[in-house]
């Protein structure tokens, strides 16, 4: 199943919306339903989805009960598979079109006024070190045009990062947003 399949039936917002509180205000006004924003004032040509990957919707899409979700995820963790490599000519959506990376030009929202800035609210970070693979969700603060900051709480990714740092090594990671 593709992410785009999860967008079927989602409410489409056509009005120009700002990443600076506009997306969250629209969501709150509409009862926090799944949304697709088609005209983002700070990111011309980009679209963004909100409230799409939540538990009940995932269960509906995979045709499982909420009680079965944890078992399905546990099975997947115990039975990892190698990702399918797709040539970029067959997946143009994987290309940002930016010659020089500028994260401020993509639709990363500033969700709440109390936040320190714009956050990627559910980035998936895939890391592997010393034969251990970890997949976890993290909020990432947009620091500047080519840096984000994630707070690593004392769990697996932080353990992997600490072990690598002690060995003077880096941890190769992949960050997935909006896939």
C-alpha cells in the first residue's frame, strides 16, 4: 500500500494556508480530521498532509483491529526485509528538485505557538549500527536551511548513538518524511 492510498477520501484544503500556525488552526477548526493542504504559502508547488497516519486510520487501511496493531508491528520488527530499491527515473517524487538543500522551502509546519519553531512532527529515523537496526519516530525542529534537531530520549536510538560516539564512529541514518 502506498501513502497516496491513505489520502483517498481525505478532506482537501484548497485555500492558501501558512505553515506558521495556519495548518494546525485549520485542523482544529475542522475537528482534527485527516487533511491535505494544496496551497502552502511558504512552499509553492508543495502539498502537505496532516492527521493521516494515526492509529485508527492505519488499522482501517490494513484491515486489522486496533488490538492487533502491536502484534503486526512486533512481527514486522522480528521479520525485517530489505527495502526495494527503485530507480529515481521511476520515482520522480523522491527528488526534491532543489539543487542546494533548503529545508525552509518545504512545508514543515509550526504547529503550536508554544513550540520553538517549525517541526517535522513524525519523522521516521532508520538507523543501523553494529548489526542492530532501529526504526523510531521523532519530532525534528527545523534549525536552519539544512539542519534539524531531534531529541533522543533514553531508548534504542540514543543507545546506538552513544555506543557509536564512544567508538568514535558515526551512525548511518535515513530520515523519512512524507513518504
